[in-house]
């Protein structure tokens, strides 16, 4: 809040100086909406109302200094202040709606993770930084094992709960610089900057352990499979890395199924 107020106050003071230097002769009053708009957009309704109060006091002082308050009357002052307050609330509501629509456009509604659209942009930026720095980067693709059976046996509500548990495990394991997203269905993706293939496999194992612990507390038996794609070695775009990770995950699932069939005989 304070940085926003400081920035808005600088704009307000600049208008005050210009207004004062002109002897209140220039029609600058509508320009006071600009710092109010800035305060409301960056700091919310409270910041905007603070600046509305300051602006109203300053404009009232102008009226006194130019003897226009006597002719205009207090009703004019009240109407002007009310107009500024209403405009502040309108700006705040519009800004809230814009932020909400932006969140809905980039977030998975069930898990709260980034969706496929946001993943594409965030991964592009991470890959571009990797290309410039020549640091490693890996992408991990996760798939929830036997998820269809979970839905069929326990219902879709339980399936949704399991997906939220996977998202929770990813959040608990990921760093602040990592990008985690739900690709769709029961598939999740983690983009890991400054992480080699070995580090990505460690990340996948830690995520699997975290999920097992969370699922056990909830009374479920859930596991995930993972595949890794490493930048440069497996490709240079997100699609290349996801394709490599998907191939590796499929091979692991196939080997696990063969071992399970062997032991069941």
C-alpha cells in the first residue's frame, strides 16, 4: 500500500505545484483523477479513497483561496467529493473484474495451478532465460496411476480430491522459481530451471513421496508416474521436452506393468 501511495502522491504533488504556479487559473481539476486512478488500480479501493480525501481538501483550499467557495457553496464541494468517491469505486470494481478474469484465464479452476495457456507462456520465458544463460532446464511430466479406476470405483468427487492432492504435493516440493501446471485430465507438468535430468528425477521422487503421504492421510492409495525431458538434450521447445518426457513415462509404465504381471503369475 505505502509504495503505491508514495507513487500516487508524487503525481498529486506535481499537479499541485503546476496548479499553484498558474495561480489556479488553469483548468487542471480533471487531471487529479489520474493519481486517484493510479492509487486505486495499484493499491485498491482504500488507497484511492485516501487520495480522494486529500484531493478534496486541496480543491476546497483552492476555492477558499480564489473566493469561489462563497459563490459555489458547500453543496458544490460535497457533489465534487461524492463524484470522486463514486469514480474511485467504479475504478476499483473494474480493476477487480479484470484481475479476476485474468486469473480465470490462466488458472486451473480445480487445483489452482497454472493451466495449459499459462504454462506455454511461462515455459517460453524459462526456456529463453536458459538459452541465454546456458544453464540446465528440465521438464517433468506426471501422470496419476490408475486414475480412471479411482473415478470408476470411488466417483468423480474422489477423483477431483486426488487431483488436488497431486497439486498440493507439487506445491510442497517445487521452488519459487519452478513452474507447475495442470496440463489436463490427470497430467501435470513441472518446469524446473537450473535443474539437470538427475535433479529432475530427484524432484519427481520427492513429489511422489509427498503425494503418498498426503493420500495415506486421506485414506487413499495413490501413486504417480513421471518422465523427464532435458533442454538441449531432448529438444529446445516445450513441445519437444513434453514429448520426450511422455516417451520416458510410457516406458516406465510399461516396465512396471510387465513386472506386475510377472509377479501376479
